[in-house]
């Protein structure tokens, strides 16, 4: 009688993937992240619900469902579309001028060998002033009776009221925004210029590149990522800018400076049409997100977000 011993069967042990643990730092950050999520999600859900409701404030907050009434009103509101065009014009002028002036001033400061830190400190002062203070200062400087800029323009033949005319008022609020935020672009671009390796600039000089060629083919490509980040920062802020315009002109004269943020404020807190204000706010949020995504896509295409 023969007996056969069965060979021991062994089951392969799968390599178990190690569990990802949150860790001490993650546990410490969790309460703050949950709080930030609640502070973001709850207002977002509320404003979406408001956009489909008529909000009553007397006797407690009550939402009456009106469906797509406010959204249909959005597409037929010609004044709002005009204000969007005005907002885009404000956005293009302010951001464009700030980028050009910021790049020019950064190049000038970068070329300085002495007193650079002192001049940079003085140059950055407008950035630390609250926008409301900038608006009040601009309103006093452009006053038709005792304003300094009114007196200076009178010397060259302009005797009109700066904030009383539509074109000059729009130019004034654009200039105030440019005065305040050009130093931010200058600071960001200057940081990018100082990070350009000197060996690259020396190689370009040895190849016979002049100043313009060196700037166009060496410096500009090297700081293109920094320029895109600065453009992203200012674009997201300029599209919803409110403070200076509200303090100086409040959208006037004759709605010449009324942008979408001013219209949103008036709709919500002057006429208390909170449902329609919610629709305007959601559209502004979507436009801001689209602008941010466009810039991030460009940065990702350049390989600068990795």
C-alpha cells in the first residue's frame, strides 16, 4: 500500500499597499480645513438657492421659489451687459497698464546698483494703502475746487470737472487703480529678473546680442512664468474690483463708471433684490473661475505648475 503525500499548497501573499495615514500634521490641519470648507460650501449653496428664489427679509428670511425667472431676466438686462462691457474695459486698461508699467519699473530697478532697496521701499508704499484710502485721496486730489490735479490740468488748459465727466471719471478711477497696484507687479517681476542666471546673460552678450535682443530672447522667456502669475493675480482681482469706484464716483456720473461689482452692490443692498443679486454674483464667480482656469492652462502648457 503506497501513500502519496500531497505537496503543500502555498498561496501567494499579495503585496498589500500600505495605508495612507493622515499623520500628525494632517490631523492638526483637519479642523481648520473642515471649517474653511463649511465657510465656502454653505454660502455657495445658499446663493445658488437664492438665485431661484424671491427673498423676503421682513419677519425672517423666507425663500419663495420663482424658478428661472431671475436667470431669464439676466439675458434680457441690457444695462447689465453694458456694465459687463465697461467692466471688461476697466479690466483690460488696468491690468494692461499695470503689466507694462510694472515690467518697465522692474527693469529700471533691476539695473540699479545703488539705493535699490531704498527706492523699492518707497515705490511699494502705495500697495500698502487701503483701497478705500486711495479712493478718498483720489477724490480730494481731483476735486473741482481745491484738487491738486485739477489745478495742474488747469495749467495745461483743461478746466472741466474730472469726476463730473464720464470719460475723465473713468480714466481717473483707472489711474487710481494703476497707481496702487503697479508696485505689486513690479515686485513680482523684479523677483523673477533677479532669478535669471547671469551665465545666460553673459552668453547672450558674448554672442553679440544688444540690449533689446537680450531682453526679447533671454530675459522675457526666462520670466514668462512670473509674468503669467502676476497677470493671474491681478486679473482675478480687477474683474471684481469695487472699493475705489464706490468711494470716488459710486458708478457715476450717469453710470459712466458703473461696473458689475457696483451693480451687484446696488441690487443687493440698495434695492434689496437679493435673488437677482445672487444671479449676478454667480455669473461673476463663473467668469473669475474661467479666467483663472485659462491662465492655469497656459502655465500648465508651459510646464510651470509642476
